C-alpha cells in the first residue's frame, strides 16, 4: 500500500512539473503579452513615478516567470515604457528574474 501511494505521489509530481515547465517554455502569444502590459503597464510607464504592481500583475507575470513581458521589449515598448523598471517589477513581485537574466534587452532585428 505504501509503495502504491509513493508511486502515485511521484507520478503526480512528475505530471505537475511537466505541465508547469511546458507552460513556462511555451511561446508567448499576443494575448499573454497584451495582458502583461495591461496589468503591469502602470508600473512601467515612461515619464511617470513608480507605481507598485497590482496583485493581478504579479500573479500574471509569475505564471510565466516574466518571459512574455521580457519578450515584449521592442522599439514601440521603449517609446512607452521604462525598460529599467523591469528588474524593479520583478523584485516587487517576489524576485521572479534569475540573476543574470537578459530581460528587457532589445536587439534590432537583423543584428547578430
């Protein structure tokens, strides 16, 4: 009975881990990026004082480890949002970014 229980716990753990990691590794679609900016944009808006992120913002970016908001950095993003606030946003939401992350670095398309 103990072996069966242990096996089921291990299988459940494996399934949950696989499910979560596949969600994190999944490509960000336009809806996810739009939601990140909608919920967190107030904290990042260029030319305005820092505004702490909402719980909804933090929940949303924690779900994908800030991957989508980091991928959203484009020329248009830089015209509207302060990319230097992304680490501050990460910290305010529980230190989501791993030290050494490249979140917010914008490469001009075509540059190697």
